[in-house]
C-alpha cells in the first residue's frame, strides 16, 4: 500500500531564538540538524520513491540530511513554494514573547494557531491552505494514487493545512493541532486513497 510521510523541518535558528520566521530563509540550528538525522534513521525502513519540498532552506536542509541518512539521495525531488510556511507578514523576525507582551497572549495565539485570523500583512492558516492544498491534491496525492511512496519536507503550517484536510478537522479542532519539528508522520493509503493508518514515528527505535 502506498505511503505518505509528512515531515516538518528540524529546529531552525529562529525557532531556537523564538522568532516568527515565515518566509525568511533561515538555516537549521545544530539541534535541527540532529533532528533531521534522527528522522532519517527512523525512515530507513520505509521505501521512498519521490520527495516534495518547500523552497526554504530549513526544509531543503532537512530533506538532504534525511535522504543522506536513508541512502536515497537519487530519488526525484520537486521543490515548490506552495509548500512554504505561512507568511507571517509584519511579525517576521520579531520575538514571540515580546509580541505576547505587546499584544497579549490571546491575540498572538490567534495569529499562530487559528484557522481564519491572519497576522498583520500575513497569511492565516486558511490562506496557507488555499495555496498548499491544490498543489498537494494535484501533485502529491496523484503520485500516491499510482502507488508511489512519497516524502514531504515542509513546515508547521503548510503541514497543518494538509493534516487538517486528511483528518477532516474543523476550524475549531485545528487550533490544537501541532506538528513537531523533525518527527515523521506516516499515512498508509488503499489504492483508492482511503487512509488505512496514521502513525507518528517519534517513538520508533532508530538503528
């Protein structure tokens, strides 16, 4: 049965510094590189036919490390900004704790977690879904439908929009959805694209 693996990039330098990142092209932190290596070790046992990745450095670095660890550097890779993180607009580069002090934790949490509320000059999760999901359904699911095992290296919110769609979550339910860095999420599909299983690989032993 074909498999889809969703992987949020490892910790970035601005994740470490607690800053809103969005489309700013920052690299992985040393911890993020280690998270990517661990993810690669977890995925050694899973066949991969193709990969998709955002055009941002932290997702690209994560994918490169994973493919190195799994010994699958030769598989086809498609890069597209449809998989980029949500754009945080005027918040990009700013400290999250400082913004919470300035605007209140509730408002900042709405900007970060809600479905419909966008940060000033940026994208809401709904906006992100509007660019991510058409690409996901036309390109990525099409590969899964013909039996390919596909890895997607992307970001917290682009992946939240995909998981929201796959799991049928409501706008209220998605508020609680968090995609941790460097932890593969595995979906197994039937030939007619019904989800047979969903597995978080964080507890899987590495070899």
